[in-house]
């Protein structure tokens, strides 16, 4: 692995040197281009860091919101389901009784 890294570094250095020696730009133009590139990369990095900070803050805010409202919503759903079950249980019991009666009546009527 060390040989690969050394070869990569030497290849990049040789390629860069070849590019500088065979280009049509002057030294001042190269310095200007590199300076502009470094400035652009620096600005992009700062923009990225700012965006990342905003994203982290948004995730934290979302997490806090979910934790606070999640409990409230869960309690509300539980109350609603308990009320529904309480209100429908007598109807379900009545339906079960009716089904039992029908089944018994069918068994009495069915030929044996």
C-alpha cells in the first residue's frame, strides 16, 4: 500500500510539473488561477459548514418537536381508542349474543 501511495504522489507531482512547464499561461496567470481556485474552495467550504450547522439545528429542533408532541399525540390516541372500545363493547357483546342465538337456531332447524 505504501508503494501505491508513493507512486500516486510522485505521479501527481510529475503530472503537475509537466502541466506547469507545457502550459501557455504565465507564472502570474497561474498564481492568479490558483488563488481564485483556493478562494472559491474556501468560500464553498464555509458555505457548506454554514449549511451543515443549519441542518444540525433543524434536526435538533425536529427531534425536540417530535419528542414533545409525540407524547401528547400518543396519549390522545390512547384516550380515543379507549373511548371507542368503551362505546363499542356493548354493541360487540350484543352482536356476539345474536350470532350465538342464530347459530343455536340453525342447529335446531338443521336436519340431523
